[in-house]
C-alpha cells in the first residue's frame, strides 16, 4: 500500500452469538497485527467501528442509529473523535482495545433488528461525516475503503431494496477503491452447530446464509478480486491470511 494513499475503514461487528465468541476472541491478536501491517505504510487512515444491531449506551442520544460510529468512552480512550486516526497518534490496536473496553464496561441497549447493510451505508453517508454530524470527518472522498463485515445473521433488507442500497453505496464510494472482507455463514458447511435453527422468539442458533449481503455485493460493483469470505463457523480461530490478500488489489501489491 503506497504511503501517499489514504484509507478509510469501517467495521460492522454484529453482536455474534456466544458460539462464535471463542474463534473471534482467538483471532483478535492476529487481526490487530494484520491491520497494523496494512496501515503501516499509509500516510493517513481513519478507522471506525459501527454496530448494526444495538448501539453502546455511551453513544449520545442523537447518535443512536445504524451507521453511527461507536463513540469513545472516557474510561476507555482519550479524545473526542468517534473514529481512530494516525493523524492524532492512534493505532488500529488502540481502536480495538477501546472497543473491547466500551463493550465490557458500557454494554448494549437498543433495537434487536440487525440491519447490517443500513449500518454500512450510514457509516459511509457523507451527510453523517459532515461538520457537526455524528461521524464528522470520518469518510473522505477519494480515500480507499476497507470494510470488515461480521455477522451470523441474514440482513433483513428485502431483495427488491438491494438495488437501491447498491445505488446508494456507489454514490458514496468508488467501488473499485473498495475491499470487502465478510465473516459470515457458509451454506456449504454442514456441521450441525453451523446449521441455522430458529427459535420461538425469531432468533436461533447456528449461522444464517447471508443472502441479502450476497445480493447487495452482486450489485455493488466491488470487483470479485477485491472480495473475500471467511466462514464464521470456524471452531478455533479465523484464518485471515487469504482474506487480507485482497488489500493488494487497491494498494498496488505492496
């Protein structure tokens, strides 16, 4: 990745079910290290984290919507920005450490309707990055974009609205400047613990096939060579080796 390039990154971590917490926890050190490597040669980056299901209680009342970046809790991180940037000395590890602290100390509250695509679009909406808005200064026109999308559920966006979502996405970013890594359910995984079994409360166990995400990506214009998938049903750790190779597609192979 050339040092003259700028990078914006948004992460969509759904509150995954407890069965995925072990591999996710085991994978965090490797994930931290890979983001450190990716961003080490970048002159400037913004790293934001948006939750698609429930916003941390530390977010202000006017920033309780899908796509509002998780705001810094004073007990977890200094600064007023809702994202992390090396312009003020922050590192990717700072962002993850602060996120873990916020979730542990503040918990969650809000709607259980998990609209991951809405959250992604909200994080990229230039209106939300305008001066005085919740994500002020986060998204910069022309910056390369890396999206890490994590969820064990299918987004509720109906098929007839996926083209509209894709059109909005294309209006916000240049798809050829985007890499997309999805940690989601894999319908080819036939292990019993991975099969989606709904319960009476419209929840369940296992991992749903991300059909809405599949439809959105097919319409998004992001080149296939810049997309990667990881099966969320991995039992011990997530292998990010192959997935992170997609970064070379927008970073000149460095």
